[in-house]
């Protein structure tokens, strides 16, 4: 039943993101990675995420936050990236906050919606905590950039997940053939 809920959740993500779906094997306990991707399982328990072949991984921990970056550019060499996925898993949320994880996720999405031109916004509801989605176009150090945010508050686990896929606007359509699957298929926590 838990696996079925995960697949339903993935289908809902695909619907709201408007991205192409990848196929899931019916006889497998997890989705198959689409061509050009491999699954990467975070060593810090953030989850499992699709990594495009040739892209780079960086993980870090600061306080209660575990972070995972999957980027086209090598963060270690360049110090930052222009195209890629960021995932922040904030643990033990209530130890430093008075707002619940689910309410924070909702307010985070509302705040992000004021940071640029809204291209897409909505909430996916289902058999999983609400997932708030906001896609905005803004300016990143003088470069017009599109950033797709997902925020999820898990009250029962006392966690908040903040995910973001970004790329320069000029490359957005080209990079969404990688970004779409990364945003459609992921498994939170390990």
C-alpha cells in the first residue's frame, strides 16, 4: 500500500508540473530510471533522486538541515551552479519553530510567489502531505532565471522539504528534459 501511495504521489506531481512521465515497471519495487539518468540515494537520508548522467553531486549538513545538490556544473570547482536541483531536508523542525511544518511549507510557497513573475502555482493534495509548487522567473546575478520550487511540510515526521530546480531562462526548455523527470520522480527520506 505504501508503494502504491508513492506511485500515486508521483502521478500527482507529474500532473501539476506538466512534465512528461517516465515509465514505472509494474513488477519492480521502485521506478526504473529513465534513459540518461541513474538513481542517487543520499548518504544523509534526504532521499533518492534522479541524477542525469554526467551531472555532479554535493551533499552537506548544517545544523538540522541536510542538503543535496545535483547540478550540471561542478559546485566544488565553480563554487556555485546555474542549472540543477537543490533539496533541503530540515529535521527536528519544532525544536526551533512555532509554526507547524505543513503551515511553513504553505507560507514558504506564498513568499516565493512574491519573488518574481509567477509562471505556475498550485498545491497537490492526496494521500501524502500537501505539496506546494511555485515556478517563478526572476533575476539571478543579472541572468534571467526560472526556478521551480516545491515545499512539503511533514508534521508527523517533524520535517520540511524545500526543493528547487533552476536554470537560466534561455536554457529552460532545453534543461527541462532533465529537470522534468527530476521533479516528477523522487523518494523523500531513506
